C-alpha cells in the first residue's frame, strides 16, 4: 500500500472525525502533510480523552479493538513519514490509561512497529477539568506542560501544534476507522452510546447516517412512555422531542433518553449549569462569569429573561472553545423543544 493510496481511500470513504466536530479526516491529514513542506517535524496525538459525560465508545474501542487502533495510528505515521514524525502521543482519560496502556504497549511489541513504538509516549488526562482537557489545543498545552486550557485558533494544530510543529490529532474511533478502511472493511458505521431511561444501555455499532429514532429502534430502546432525548453528548448536546428524531446523531454519538414524567426539569437545568460552571477554564468572561450568572438566575422562580438571553447570546458570540459555545445549543434547544 502506498502512502498516496491511504489518503485516497480515506477521502473516498468520506470519513469524518469521531471526536465530536466531524471534520473530514482526509482534509486534516493533508493539512499536516502540506505543513510539512515548510516545517521539519510532525507529531501525532491519539485523543482518547472522552471528556463528555456519559460517552463510552472510546473506552469500548480501546478495550476491544486495540490492534486496529494502533494500526490506524501507524498508517498516519507512515503517511506523514517516519523521518519527520518524531513523536506519537496516546492521550487517554485516566481510567483508560490505567486499564489499556499496557494492552497498547503489548500490541506495539510487534516487530513491524519497532521504530514507531520507540516514538510513542503515553499521557493520562488530568481528572479536572474533564471536558476541556479533551479539546485538541488544550491537549497540546497539557502535553507541553502548560495550563490545561484551549488556545486561540487559528493557527490550528495541523499547522502549529506541539512545540509549534504540525500535529495530527484524531480521536480513537477515527484511527480505528482508518484501519478498517485500509483493510477494505469500513462500512460507514459509527459507535453510539445509549444511556438514560433505556432498557439496553451500552455502545452499539450502527450506520453513521441513521436517524436518532432509527438508532433507538435498532437497539430495541424506543420508549413506550412520553420522552425526550439529548443527542450528541450528555451535557453538550441538543434536546429533541420524540417527534423530532429524524436527523442523524451528531457530536460524540450519544443518545440519552429522559422519561418526561419522571424528570425533574429544575434539577436538570441546575446540573447543566453547574457542569459548565465547574468545567469552565476561566479564559473567557462570557463563560467564566456567564455560566455562574445563568445558574444564579435560573435558581429563582422569577428571573430577568432579557438578562438570561443576553448571557446566552454572549456565550454564543464570544466563547473561545466548544464548551462555552455548546451551552447555548443545549439551553436553547431545551426551551425551544422541551419546555
Ligand atoms: S469557552 Fe469557557 S472553557 Fe472554553 S476557553 Fe473560554 S472560558 Fe475556557
């Protein structure tokens, strides 16, 4: 297989990143490759941070598909070139680091990985903040020994990441899919985490273009009671009514079902605001102060709706990273669709 071949295969498969943003994988790989025309050294980061609460798919893949994940990373290393790819980092959620780093090291003992394995390093994600430590520029900061906070983009890591060198950062599931594509086994599927008021919790592999309703039915989880659903992530997702489930599941591929009658809506709102307030890295005023003010406002029975809308609007317009800009999606979809 030539290096050119793998990028054509990824492009033809239409693979997008499975970390949540859904960026086309071939474009990202080519951006790093192009940056190497004028820079000497590249790095690869395997993002196994899985910071969105409730999402379990990367843990499942690390446990059950270790060889394929390593093979996918190796293909990226070959594509960028062993002469230039000096470091390969496995950046894993702390519990995944404890459970699976040995397993990955065992796979790396294969003699075909000899030089590649000598360039691999492992990092355990800090426990707090959890969500933001999975953001790609925050990961770069953490590995470099800096404060765990996102960087202003651009420049993007593909052009200027680790120590200002081009850096390819892909999610665990993305590397797994690259391996399948190389072997001609990729079928356009993705991994969904089913949680909340469902009969069958867990991780399910199904077509990536399935609607939320189809995923619930295919996993035998379609509720027989009044319900609504959080799609994408458990906190940073979109809230939809049971008659709004025709679009494919975005983000991290999570579906969380709520039993409408059994859900304490006030507690739910409070949980979301507390999460964002706790997870904010504090760099942006709208996120640092706004999440706190939103929780304070909504804790009262009567509150200033104009101020509420202004705070949400400021988060939408001025957040540096996806944490701050996700809150308006969750809250607006809740008030527009559910309550
Ligand atoms: S939006 Fe929030 S979490 Fe993201 S950089 Fe700004 S303060 Fe930090």
